[in-house]
C-alpha cells in the first residue's frame, strides 16, 4: 500500500504541480482511510467497496468533521482509487458511484468593516514587531491573500510604483494583485523602521515578513498574530487569517466589484468558488432589510 500511495503522490505532484502542503494533505487523507480499513480487517485493496467508504464518511460526520474537510477526503480517495484502477492495481473502483457533491456550501464567516478596522488599529506600531504585525494585517485585508501566499512574499514582489504585488498561489501560479494605499504606506514604514532591525543576512533571504530571529514567518505564526489582535480588539468571533480573505472578497462585491475581477484577485481557477461570496452579499442585504424595514 505504501508503494501505491507514493506512486500516486509523485504522479499528482508532477502532473498537477501541487504544493507540498496539498500533497501532504492527500497523503494524510488516504492513510487515515486505509488505517480505518485495516481496523475493519481489510488488508487487500480489492476488498474495499463503496459500503466501507460510506461507513468511513458516516463516522467522520459523527465526529463533527466540517463539510469542506469531508469534500477533501472524498476528493483524495476518489483520485487515489481512480489511479489504482487505471493502473490495474485493483479490479474495480469503489468510489465510482460516490457523489462528489457532499461538500456543504457553508457560507464563510466574514467580518464587518468596523470589525476589520478594530483589528487593524490594535497593533502597537511604536515597536518593531507591532509595526510588522500592522503591515501584515493591512496586507492581508488589502489583497485577500492566503497565509501561504503572504509568508512567501519577497521584497522583489513589491511594485509600489504600479500599486501591485506579485503573488504565487496554489501550484506556484503567479498573479498580480492590486494593493491599497494604506497597506503600501504601512509596508514602506515597516521596511524602513522595523525590518532592518530584525533582518539576519544568512536567514532572511529577501522575504518580506520576518520573525524575531530574522527568518521567514510560519503559517502558525500568522494565525497567532491574527488571533492576538482580534482578541485585543475585543472581538468575540473566532478570527483566523482566512477570514480576512473572505471579508476582502465580500466587501468588494458589496461595493459593486465585478465578480470576474474578484476571481482574478483571489486566484480562483473556477468562478463558482468566487460565487459563494455573492451568497454572503445576499445574506447581508436580507439582514439589512430585516433590521430596517418596518415590516421586515
């Protein structure tokens, strides 16, 4: 089984140009399911059927796994078993009859603009790390970046004369994203007053945002930074970095932005992924009607 998994992961890494994080997620999903199969005394891949897979997903639902995670599990298994079947390692594909539409289109949590402002105003900008954090938060909201995109931005990806930055998204796909004036001002201030104080020539490697030791920030560090300032801002919502991305898209659409333009800025391959934010917008409009209409 280990051999089959490694073959499949190598194939998708090359064919789809996936990031290490994505490939590791697929690997983890497949191994979790195969471990479940072994606990049910199934060690031959040919003995795995759709009923066993259905049992596995039923167990995940009972454990409270989110709809998006369930969809990823299913995608991982479907891809793996399709590969095994095409390679003639198994006689039938047990996922063939499974429905891919198990992903719940749960609307993403977004922050209001006043809530965003509270977080953006929370860092103490008179010290080097507070100024860095202010620049990070401003950039997250200004450009709607994924955490993985944010931590990999280098100084050479900044084009302030054109008011844009270069971003490398999923599969190392490059896109150019507009950046707002406020984010530009705070990044420039950080570059002059903060980054030189924490930069270490042997560690920094031209990355824009650095930790206190002069190395590139980790994904977890960004999560902690966002959670810290959301708490300081007095927000009761559980705030994580991706909420800035959701809020960025929603606020653009509320302001009348074109859906295709938002898709381009977010780096979505499929516009249906972007369309979920139009549903958020409709919910916002309905809420306003309910609160303010005399017979709402």
